[in-house]
């Protein structure tokens, strides 16, 4: 693998939004990489077996990956039999280790 594939690209920046009467609001923007490096994927696989419940949001926040990528990753683990879908709603899916 190339060196670029092994690194995770996360860009964080803070911008200031002007408000009325000279007030300023700061907003943090995080751009996460679409792809997961193989080394990070192995680490995620080991760590999720120790957790009681797993959601795509917790995985994306902990490992700085996109939520859509985390959803695809967890669906793949469900197909492999590593995870069980405990509860599903249109917006949230909760998994538990098998």
C-alpha cells in the first residue's frame, strides 16, 4: 500500500461568524477522510468487540471517520457475523457484539 492510503486525513478548523452588534460565534468544522486505512480497520475490529453497544456515530467520533463510512463498515461486520443488529430505526442502528 502507498503511504497515502495508510494515513487518515482529518482537517479541523474554526471559523468566526459575524453576528449582530459585534458579537462573534465560533464554529468548528471537521472534514474527515472517506477511506479507512487497513491498520485503523484492524484496530476498530478489535475495539468494537469490547463495547456493549455500537452505533455508527460513536465509531465515527472515536476514530475520526465519516458516519457514512462507519455505517458501511458496521454493515459489513454484521454480514460477517461479528455484530448483531439489536435495534433499528430509520435514523439510528444499534449493534451489539456477537
